């Protein structure tokens, strides 16, 4: 049974100054969320990732540069390459079939 969803605090709007710092940091650090967090100072990495996700989708929807208050068009930094798990779920490999005879 899930517990009911409750809003613990009001949402904080991003100020124009915070957004401008976000854009500056995005150019400097790409997707380095912790570095962007230090650059902005008033938002957490989680808040920044959420803001970036919404901002990137808005930039993709409106590629003419009218996205929010950005004056010049912005390059979206590419996502970091996915890391392979150290211990992936065991899968049957081709080698495991070598000992069996074909039906």
C-alpha cells in the first residue's frame, strides 16, 4: 500500500539571475551538476538537473532561440556515456551452449 502524496513545501521559482547563472555554468561545465550547483549557489544538484531537463526539452521544442530568457541560442551538452555495470545480471553466453549437442 502506497502512502498518500503530500506536498511538503511550496515550489521555488527560478529567478532570472539564477537562470542566467545556470546558462553560464552550462557553457562552462556541461552536465557537471555539482560544479553548476557551486556556480549558482542557491540550488541543489537535483533542482538543477530537473531545471535542465525542462529547459532542454523547451529548447528542442522551440529551436528558434525564443526559449525562456536566453538571448543567444544554446548548445545542449551531450549526455555522459552510460557506464557498464561491474557485475551485470548473468546472461547465457554462446560459450555455455558449446557443450550441448544440437537437437
